[in-house]
């Protein structure tokens, strides 16, 4: 898990955050062990901004992956940031509720650990739409 947190930290340097100055990185591991990373990309109108988790999952899906095991999220403040509601919903489109989500609490702290289902217990899914 340390390697996944490190990958999320490393990608933060690529973030485009001229407005919030809050760098976030995400590292998403596929079931076969490949890791895809993403960072936040802000836009002046904010609603067009992309979140790190969205960028990571888009990269993985674009490369043909649909089975995921773990996600690590880290901010440059090491404040235990969790995926926002929008990112949780996006993750639930491609990940099962047992996806492990690790949130970086800093160098001297163990990351907080959740499952996607804990973070989003009543997700909107294809089943709920039927």
C-alpha cells in the first residue's frame, strides 16, 4: 500500500491548481497490478475542473481496464482527503463496493482505510435505475 500512496503523492507535482493551490493525486490499481495515476486539473469556471480520481479512472478505462482493487488518494497537505461525492459515484460505475480506498494522513501516520461502499453506501447504479 505504501507504493500506491507514493504514486499518488508523486503525481501531485503535475496538478494544475492556480485557484485553490490544493494539489491532489490519486493512484488506482487494477486487479492485475497495473497502476494508473491522476491529478486534479482546475479550470477558471470550476465546474469544468477534473478531480484526480476521475483522471486516474479515465486513464485506466481508456486503456481497457474494468477491474480494480485499490485506490490511494493524497493531497499536498496530507490531510486524509477522501474522494468527493462526484468521484465516489464515478468510481462506483466501474468498481465494486469492496474497492479499498486509502487516504494519506502523512508520513508518520497510517493512511485512513475505507471501502467504496463505506464511502458511498447507497450508490446510484444500473440496478437502481431499472
